[in-house]
């Protein structure tokens, strides 16, 4: 596969239950995979749950965040900023044309990813069709409603990672999010793995790739490319 087509689907949810508490996608979790994919020749389509501008968590565009190379690159990239400012709803796209899907995190995902029956169906369909599915940080919230052909949770018995309970407590949002992602993945039967808080950590279980936190975006992207290449060689 010379130019794999990768679909990135972000959250469209912009607050944490209160209009005064803004959230959205965590920018590094979008920009790092995006550039990893495009720099390696992939054709990337950016979409969101509801379409329109992607909400960006304000905390992910501060001075500290701009130390990340991909974030700095984003602010100099007029083309990507235009795409972020006007995305199609992923449901308006022909999902059959893509070779893999990647779900960036950010706290917004905790509200709209699990409620999207269409996203759950896409995740289930891709894995059934032998297409890689990847998610990072809170992105695995998009896996929680997906079922396999037997009606079991898609994460059941699979190695998975995601934002840890201790990381959620460390950022002071354990009582704000609708659920704790680590707990949910374990409850669904996932074989949950984690590394030290806020350190890079990602796991691959066949076609399913998950990363723990923002620092894990590069590892999750690399494992996604590995899975896409493996699929192309079969």
C-alpha cells in the first residue's frame, strides 16, 4: 500500500458540563499523529463527530504545549488550521475508502464518543474487516460502546491503554468526567495496561492500538503505521 488512507475523527464536545469550563481535543494528540501519518506518505482525512470547527482544549495551546514540535508546526501550517476550522462530520464520509481510523483524545471525547452509535459501529466494522483502529489518551472512550460479532465489548480480552485513574486525579478532573476511563475499560473486560503517569506508553493488540496519555501520541501513531503496513503485506 503506497499511500494508505487514514481517517482521524475528533470530538466535537467543547465543555465539561458547564459553558465556563472549556475542553475539546488535546491538540498534541491530533497534530502528532497527523504529521506522523502525512510525513510517512499517508493520505489523511480529518473529520469530527458533529462536523464544523474542532474545539481545542485551551490548556493544550498554551506556552508549555507549544514546546511540542507538532504543536508549533500546527500554528505555522495554514492548511491544517483551515481543516481543523471546518471538518466534515465523519458520518458524511464513505468509511469504506479508509484503511485505518485514529481517535485523538481530549476530555471532550468523554462526552460525545461513547454516545455515538455510528462511531461504535465504525470501530466494530473496521476491526471485523481487518482495518487498524487506534486511539490515544481519552480517545479509547470511542471504543467503549463498540461490540464484536458475538455482542461482546470490542475491548474484551484485548490489551488496551488509556488515561489512568491516577492521571485523571492528578489533573483534578476525576469528579468531573462522566466516568473514569481506566475503570470503564477494565469493566468491559479489557486487558488494561499502563506505564508511569504522563510518560509515553502505548500497546498494540493486533489491529487495536491504544495510548495512555498525550505523551503517548507518537508511539500510538507509530504502532498505527506498523499495523497498516502489516495489513498491506498480507
